[in-house]
C-alpha cells in the first residue's frame, strides 16, 4: 500500500491509500478494481444509471495524482441505484465501482468530466459550457 495525495477540482488535497500496478503505474484499489484507460466513453455511456431517465445522471469531478502528480482522473461524484435518491460518491467508492477514468493530460480529464463522452446535442451543449467556463476563470 502507498499513500497518495490527490487534488480535487476545488484544489483540496485528499490522501488515500492505494496499491500500484507496476506497468503504467495505474491506481488499483484494495479490492482489485483499477482505473479505466481505454474505451472510456463507451464504458461511461453504458453505466446503468445513464439509462435511468433522470435529468442529472453523472456529475463528474477531476483529480490529479500519481507519484509525480502526472496522472489525471475523472470520476463520478454522485451515485444511485434504482429509484433511490442520489448521494455523494468519493474517489475511493468510484474506484471500487470501476468508474475512475485515467488520462495523461489534465485538459483531457477536464473535458471528459465536462461531458465530452456524451453524444449529439448533449455533447455540443456540454462542450459549449466547458469553453464558456474556461473563459470566465
């Protein structure tokens, strides 16, 4: 186990215990789940919660970590099952659920969290909002 510090989107430092896989230095949780590195969009689109018909099914956050803060992650910050109300989801809970997406650049993680994984009109609207928010910072 190794203690890793992550920076969330608000600049807060979170410390978690993680085991590392030597190839690619990917995060791997205690229960054996790891980050999603390929097929991210397809994986996220196929989550059960996205077909629930709710208005807000995925709200993503971005995190930075790794040994030299060289890994960037996007993970859902809310979760629910069936008809239960949405509740907050931590990075560790998302990792255990297999819902942490790994990127090599911070910009790609931010775009993915903003909605680049969506299709059609929803994607265009999400990317428009992403660009608008970047300009206003």
